[in-house]
């Protein structure tokens, strides 16, 4: 952030005034900027007379009438920044700047919606979920919610009666030489800064996301975003160049002229197809032909999409060649192609003969390994996640350095995949546990065949000798236990209900909707993990049991706590998935006790 940072701007899209411009309060009560005899209106109050103006120590620019009553203030008309004591109310928006040096309107907005939800969108898009890339998920709480910033760096949502959610921890030093401010930056991420007046510098103390490619539309039309060394970078499709080099948001345009979209024999030689891997676009749920321009492109290594793009070639047609010459050229080209294909096949045959002896020698070793690892091979065939080597996971976790927690069968470590800088959670099963092998195979079989937004996703596994490891998606906000049992993170009742609904949806899928019905048998706050949007996901399938399709009630004796656990779906509402009641019983062996949870 520059040493001199604008926190409010008048006439954002107007040209910058020269240094000799004068801010003037006229005799008839108007506030203008005077530049060489030209007048530019700063604030239009529709007939009200401005008697005086004042810049307060809070950063609020205030206009008064003759009674010294406030008739306008900059705190009520924010641009892209909030200062301590300032707030935005329902219906108000903050707009990003075009760049760090250009305070005109940018391409992102932060809106306090009338339903109480704080949401970020690209500009010129409707206020609907498909276009939102950040949300506090506080909808349906009324139109009195405001976004507030305190002088200790606390950013929070508040309605007319209570505080709804803290976005930052707050509690930072209250000093006259430090100013805290919240700003939606040109890259679409809103951050809270601590600005030192003595050192004339700023530092980020909180940001809405650490993913630079999260704001959709960052790279403009026909461009796509990718994270390189934790930094967002925009690239163009093959056959495209940046419209304005240095201004990513302007997007990309073709560097060749397409005469027609129809494929003809006479024109096919002028074009070629290029592939772009691991890249998704707006509405990419179907394999179909899309028209230009493409928008909201992003590359992710765990995205299996393959984009095919038609690009121009360097072949220039000779329009003066007669038809007979063209046919002769085609015949010569065909003979050359046949000759090249014949030579290629001959070389390939020689290579096959050359390595056949080596293959025969190695076949016995492969057969022995196949018999030895038959159980592991069969297991790998049953699951879709990727197989990792132990060395890969050891490198990703820096030698299993940062432990996130410990479960009944092993320890979970934080790691980063080298090829994509993707944060993962690696669970290493303890070698000394007898049940470790069963635990490992159970988790792979169950999680590998399930897919639901409220279940933790299994990314891969490791089978090397006695080493057994599982690779999960990393949950940014830890476990539900961290939220429920930490005083400063206590969620509101609406949030608790949201967590309960997420867990219920996951259990409904396990119990009734997946091909092989499953009971978890170890549901507790420590096994409920929270993603970056505070969506609850069920984890740790170490005790999960597979059920037959015709079973609607199952009992399992847990070896560790010697209790009977049973789950079933209430038959009265069996036809309404969303309204089904999930009933739990958990009682000591030999006692006839029931507790129903709706």
C-alpha cells in the first residue's frame, strides 16, 4: 500500500485535478473545486446552503449549515474504505479502485444486502449466488445489519440489538499513532490494514481470502487466473494476447482473424486446435461448445477439465494457384504422409523387439510383486483418489512437522503439494496399532465411493510396506469443537442451526442416499471440520460401518467404549428428504433408554 493512501474520493471517474486546484466554499453556499476558472462540483446538496466544513480527527469530512448542524459527511458516503467509527448499512456498497495508483471505479464491489448478508460480486452482475465469490452467510436476519470497524481493528456485523459475527479478532493496540482501516483493494479482496503514522507504512492484519484467484472476473474476458508462488497471475488462451499489457482486467483478444466458424476442407489448414488443461470457466458443468468471449476462467490442478481452443496457424494460402495444382499438391502430401507413417511404424517395431527381452526378464519380478500386493492392488482399483508415494507426502509435510491433531488411529499433519501449492491434511496411521490396517482400508473404501458437499473429500492415499497414510482436503477453520469451545469464537444461534443442517445433510447422504449405506459411529465436534465458508463437513470414517441396502436399522458394538449405537430414519417422513428426522440412540449395554433428536 502506498505511504499516502486515499480513504475517500470525490468524483472518482473524473480526471485528476492539477496541483494548483483550489477547494472553495462559495458565497452562495456551494463546495467546489476551482481549476483555472473552471468549477467542478464536489458535493451536490439540492438547494441546501453550506455554511462551513470541517475535517475531523476521525477522518470524517463534515459539512454544516448555518445552525452548525451536519448536512453531509463522508462517513455516510464511503468509496472503497472504512475507518474506525464508520459503518455501511443495508443497501450500501464499496467499490474497488481500478488500480493501486488509480482511484476510479474498479471491477469489484462489496455489498451490505437488505437480507443481512455481506457479499462480494464483480461489478455489472446481479445480486445472485452464481456471481458471489465471498459471503458471510448471514442472510435472513433483517435489514438493520451494518458492517462496522472499531478503533482496535475489530471488524464485525451488528444489527439493531446485538453483534452477529466478528470478522476479525480485534484487540489490537489502541494508539494515536496507529490507524486501522478496511479497504476493498483493486484485486477484489477486502483487507484490514494497520497504518503507522510514525513509520508511514501499512501492514495487513486480516484479509477475506488468501486465494488471489478467488475474485471471479479478475482476468477479464478470454483470460484465466492461476496461482504461481502464492501470487495470482492472469494468462491468455492460446491464440490470444492481452488487450492492454499490464492491465489484466481488460482481458484478452485474438491475435489472428477468424474468417468463419464453420469447418471446411479449404480452410481447415489455416487453423489448429490447442488444449488448455485443468482450467474451468463460467457454467462449465457440461462438455459443450462455448462461444467467445469466455469469462471467469481459473486454473486449478484438481480440476480435470480440458479446454480445446481453435487458433490460427502460420500457413498463408496462395489464392493464385489453379485447382489442378492444388490437387497435385494434395497427392504429393498424401504420399509423403504414407512414407512418414511407414518409417514411424518400422522404428516402433524395432523398439518393441529391443525392449521385449527386458520385459521378459522383469515379468517374474512383477508377478511376485503382484501376488504380494494383491490386496493393495484390489483396494486401489476400488477407489478413485490418487496414489501418493511416501516420499511425496514426507516432502509435502516437511517431514511431518506441523501436527493439526491426533485421532484414535493416527496423527493429522498439515502439508502443501509441491506441484500446485495446494494445502492438504495428511493422516498418518500409527504402526503399532493392530487396527490400523482395517482403519486405513475402511476409510479409503468408504470415502472413495462417497461424494457430498458435507463430507470431507479424500484426495489420495499412500500404500508403501507398513506405511499407511491418507490425504484429505484441508479445512481452513479447524473443527467444530474449536468454534464451540472457544469463547471468542462462540457462534450465533442461526450459525449453530446452519452447522446442524450441514451435519444432518451429510448423515442423510451416508444413511440413505449413497449406494452403500453407512453409519459413522463416532460423530462428535472434533470430527466435524469447517471449510473457509464455515460449511460443516463430516470427517474421520475410521469407525464407519457399511450397511446392506435393505437394512434400515443397524447395531454396532464399539470396542472402545462398549456401547450400543443405532441410527435410523423416521418412517413417518420417509418421502420428504429435507424434512426427515434423524433419530439417535446411545445407551449402556443392558439398559432400555432412548433419546430422540429432531
